[in-house]
């Protein structure tokens, strides 16, 4: 069993897609261990996305996410990191595989509806960030 983190981003919350995203997660067999809606402050956003600092899209990403509500989910399942990444699809919704969350719900970058941990190591860090030890 493995754990991973899913964030439902402001563009999806704005368009009433929380339930649809969560249904897909449950239908894929992932268990929700914990879940909360959080105000993602600018400080939290900059910390969470620290690895992207200096990249061309960094400022757009921060402006899009900062001081808005997000829903964080702590998930568990077999190969949870890969299972969730496959369910979410590629970063750019236009390039995301058919029937993935981003292909079906995303509107662009950075407004791609969800974030999913990209590795086991990131999952540990990101779960700790939102849910503590
Ligand atoms: P996420 O999985 O949350 O990880 C980093 C985020 O940066 C990504 O989803 C997108 O929201 C955003 N992002 C990545 N690449 C770009 C880009 N080229 N332009 C704008 N935003 C991007």
C-alpha cells in the first residue's frame, strides 16, 4: 500500500467539480484517508511550489493559486502515486490522455484542475505539508 496527495485546484472548485473529481478517485479504487478544504495562502503556495521557483510559469502559477481555497486529499492504494498520475493525465489539459481528469475538466495551464504528487518522495512531503505527520 502506498499513499499520495491530490489537490483540487481553484478552477475546478469554481466550476463545482469537486464531487466529480472525487468520484473518479473512488472509482479508481483509491481510499480517501483524509480530506480538507484549505485557504492556500501566498506563503503556503510559494513553499509548496518552491521547486518551480525561477521557471517561466512560476509567477503565473503563484498568482493563480495564492489566497484561494483548495481541497487536499490524502489517498491510499496499491501503486497510489502512479494510479493517481494516470487518472489525472498530463500537465497541459490539451495534451492530457483521453478520459483523464485534466483532459475532461482542465482549462489550461496553470488552470489544470488538480495536482497529484509526482513521486513517492514528493507524496511524503506533500502529505506532511497538508496533514502533518
Ligand atoms: P501541478 O501538477 O500542480 O504542478 C506544477 C503546476 O505548474 C502545474 O500543475 C501547472 O498548474 C503549472 N504549470 C506547469 N507548467 C506550466 C506552464 N508551462 N505554464 C503555466 N503553468 C504551468
